[in-house]
C-alpha cells in the first residue's frame, strides 16, 4: 500500500504505484465512456461487435459513472469493485460473441479487457486495504464518522493536518502536540472535570494529499485509532474532509452517553473541530465570542470547564 524510505534521516511514507493506479483507471473509464457514447458504431466495430451500438452506449454510461466515482471519491473501494463487476460482464459478452464468430477483433478485445480486469482487481484490493488502514476493528469499539466540505485543495488540507502541532489551533480540547519523530507524537488533551489526558500516537498510513491514519500506542488512557481522508469535492471544487474514528470509551457505551451530556463525546468534538478547521484554513482565523457579554454558565458548565469546586 505504501513504501517507507529514509530521506535525510527521516522516515517518509509514499504511496506505491498500486495506490495511484485507481486514479489512472478512473480516467481510463471516463475516456472509454465518452468514446462509447460519442462513437458507439466505431467502438462496436473495433471490438468485433457490429450492430451492438445500444450495448456500447450502455457500457459507455457505466464506464463514465464508475470513472467519475473513482475520481471524485478515490477512497471509496466500491467504485473500483464496480469496475471489476463491469469487466466480468464485458468478458461474458465477448465470450458469447467469440462463440458465434472467429473474428480476431473479438479475441483482441477479450485480451485487452482481461488485462484491464487484472489491473482493476489489484487497484480495488489495494484501495480496500488503504481504506482500512489507520483503524482497528475491535469488539466493543465505538465508531464515529464526520465529514465537511472545505474550500481548499486536498494538498493544502493534507499539509495542514500533517503538521500535528497545528492541531491546538482548531481542536478545542487539544492543549499540545509534540512531534517525537517522523511517525510518532505526544498528545496532551483536556478531559471532563478539569482533568488532562496524555498519550503517544503513531502514524499508521500517510498518503500525501489523500489520507492520514493514526493509532494510539500501548499505555494510552483512551485507546483509539482513525483516519482522515482528503478527496476532491463535487465537480472538483474544494475538498471533502472525512474523519473516521474508532475508540473505547470508559464504561463503554454508557460512558459515551454520559460524556455526550457534558459535550465531551468525540462525535461532538470532531464535528466542532471540523467547522473550526474550515474557518481557519479558509479565512485564516476562527471567530470567537471572547470579550462579548454572556449569561452566567450553569453549574454543569462551570464544572466541565473549571473542574469540581473546592
């Protein structure tokens, strides 16, 4: 899925050739789809399927849809698996045509589709592994998924997140993140009732401009893992930032519900942090109400923010 190499003494992770294969297949699908829709007779004749213009148009629509899906949502393995299913249908169509005719064009088209099928299988399998990277599917883990559209490029969003020391600027509960080395970091986070929690985390995946995965190391007070993905927005405008988190809450789901009452549950925090990240990276600042008059906080609010009295 990715290669680890050393550059100037630091560990750098790079996407392998297979990790970028899906995007190339997405563009191939768009190209084939347009050709089949605009020149169905010529495409049918080239494949040894004369008179199958309707079939070629249907194939063109399918190729265009899956190709666009891959390009717009490169981290969704389903689009690549859809290509694999489409390849199987095409091979069946060509096999049936081959039994009725010994046209060399059918044999050549079958060989080309078989080769593309192998590439589609490799890309779909690699993409699925990449989608699973950065999270541990353990019994009892609580899953959180949040996403937001950002008016910046995937590369800009990735580079901002890749510098972990930026996190306190938009993550309200994060006091400090210290970089230990190229893949590990130390976190200090505010917890309910005025407490602090610290842990060490490491990168589990790092695909530039596409995704970052992480997991806590042994001894963490709150075990969790996750992945943040950066994919082009609809129409290629902006970026869809998606956070996928799995964690073990103290006292299990009951503890998660209790934390929700205090506004300290991760799904609430992530949603707020994503909004703050959007404001910060788009405008350079986060609007605050500091200095503005406000009513007196409730007892629960004072306890959460300052701790128990006494």
